């Protein structure tokens, strides 16, 4: 083999491996991004599920007791709402026993 064909062969192999490395990094990036999006979606779903559970318990309490629960602890104790308080923060505020309370759930920082 002459020197130019050897050089072309080496350059060709470098380009081949560089292309492979770029494709591998791109695939890895998309996999990591997809996993992160799935985690964020799962976290949002947990928040929505917790809010729905609290809302159903509040409405059930009003139907059974004739008034809205005075605290979130009351909902947990008597209506079986279990919230992972290490991961979710519940803000519950009542203005009157006959007005639906204001509440929301936030994702706690990890």
C-alpha cells in the first residue's frame, strides 16, 4: 500500500468511529431526556391524583357531616386520604364550614 491510501484508510476509520460516537451520544441524550420527561410527568400525575383524592374526600365529608372538614388532618383521619408528605405538600385553608375549602398540592423538592 502506498502512503496516501494508508492515510485515507486511517482517516476513514477515524471518521467512522467519530460518526459512531456522535450517534451514540445523541441516542444517549434522547434516552436521558425521555427518562427525565417521564419522571416529571409521573410527578405531575401524583399531584393531580392527590388533589382529586382530597377533593372527593372533602365532598364526601360535606355530604355526610353537612359541613366541610376543618383541617386536612380530619380528612386523613376519617376519610382515608393518604398523602406521602415527604414528597407532596398540601395547603388546605377553610373559610367557613359551608364554603368549600381552598386547597392545592405541591411537589416537595428532593
